[in-house]
C-alpha cells in the first residue's frame, strides 16, 4: 500500500498557527477574533470561500491575492513554533517497517514544505514531496492528486490518502483511491464524517484502515 499524507493539520500540527494568522489578517477588517469553533463553521475549500464567509461578502478583484499574501506572512512567522503531530513520526516509521511506501501532497508552498520536511528529519521517509509551485493558484486538491500519483507511478487502487479536510477525501475519490480523515486540523469531526470515509482521532489508527 502507498500512503499519501497531507501535511498542514495532519502530519504538521499547525492548527493554532493557522487560526492566529487568520485572525491577524481579519483584524485589519475590524473583525473580532475567531475561536476554533467559529473558524470551523466558516471553513471550506477552496479557502477563498472561507474568507468570503468570514467577511460576509464576495471578495473583490485582487483581494484574494492580498489576503493570501498577508496570511502567509503571518503564518510563516507563527509556524516556527509548530512541530509534528504527537504520533506522526512513530506512525510513519511503523508503516515503513510494515513495507508501505509514503509521500506528501500539500497545498502549501512547495519550497517552504520541502525545507520544513527536511528540517524535521523526514526527507528520507517519503518517496515524493509535492506542494504548490509558483503561479499555481491552489483551489481543489483533486487535480494535484492526479499529477502526484502519475509522478509516483502508483495505481490509485493501492493508495490511501490521509488528511484533515474533506478536500483530501474528495481528491482521493477523484482518482479512485481510499481516504482516512484525521481530526487534528481545522475541520470539525461532524463535517469530516459527512463525507462517508473513516475518521480517526490519532494518526496511529491509520494502520487499522490499510
């Protein structure tokens, strides 16, 4: 089996940094800070739709780019305090020992992703690490999943996607892979469960679904 991991909110425990960075951005609009429940109520993919929900209106021309740049400025400062999820490293090692291959597919900037994976000592754990390249505007993860699996040369029927968002499960379904969703991110368990795939509280439980 090949496991495709999401990064932010799954292997990388950055939930508080994302929430704080979002609040820094929208403080400039005069909005009160969101708590975790408030963020989860607004959260969806693509992320600019979440921002429209927070603002209560459609984004204006060029506004998404400004908000995205401001968010990443804050996030890249705040993420320095973040670490791997509690059982991430052990889970990766156990899966490798059991003969499973692994990779990372993230909607975070590729250069930042690659540096962080290396800094945390995981670069040898994955066959491939893919994030967003320059001028790739994000959006739904499905099209990036197609490219990721093609580059790996693996059959989607032998793939399990592990992420913290229904966008991860939708990407898996799009290519014919299976998915498991993890509650460590910014989407509520109820929202994750509505997609109809297994939902786990601990990354170590991934092995039960292979």
